[in-house]
């Protein structure tokens, strides 16, 4: 299926809508207030403005991957389960790090998010080989976010429940 064929397919628009719903929920749990501003951040932290475009690209690629997997006829329960778990973990990271102000817990959650993304790649690598490339930026970004998160937690901890 070509990209121009995909654009006319409802599953693509549904996948994009769901991906950006996940992004909107995560974004609503991401207040960049005085608490975040006061955190000491490592030298390799990119500027805050970069996170929005990076996540937008990742969500578009993830939506396209989900659409391609769906259209390839992969088992629907697997698709919904793996992408649903990944979406929940994506939102949970924002909740833990920003909303609950627990970067220490978010470090472990970031690992779970990475493994859930890798599970999608592994589960559908033969059905839709391009999924490896579509989700590679997601895997790399979450690995980077894990390192960034771990550095922030190490330098700023200990954290307590609020």
C-alpha cells in the first residue's frame, strides 16, 4: 500500500486521531512550571521547544505504522493490545515525571515504554517489515529520554510523594 493509497483509508485517520489523543492527554499532564524550570538538567538536554516537534513526528510515524499493520491483516487483538499498552505507558510517563513530580519513578516507566515499543516492532516485524523503520525514531527517542530522565533524577533526587 502506497502513502497516497493510505491517505484515503479510514484506518490511517483513526490511527492519527488516536495517536494525537495520546499526545494531547500526555501534554495536559506536562506542566512546564516553576518545579520543572528549577530542576538541574544535564548538558545534553535539548531545548524545550524541540520536544513538541519530535513527539509530533513520532506520533505520525507510530500512527502510520499502526495503520500499515492493521491493513496488513495482523491479529486485531494484538494490534489493539500492544498499541494500547504503549499509549497508556506513554501517558503514564508524563503523569509520573511532570504531574506527580517523580522523575525517579518515571525512569523505570521509561524502560517499560521502550520495551513496549520494541514489542510492537518484534510482534509485527514479519507482517509489515517497514514497521522497524517507522518505529526506530520512537525507540531512539525513548532511549534518549530514559538517559535524560535518569540524569535528572540522579542530580535532583531524592523525590517524595506530593
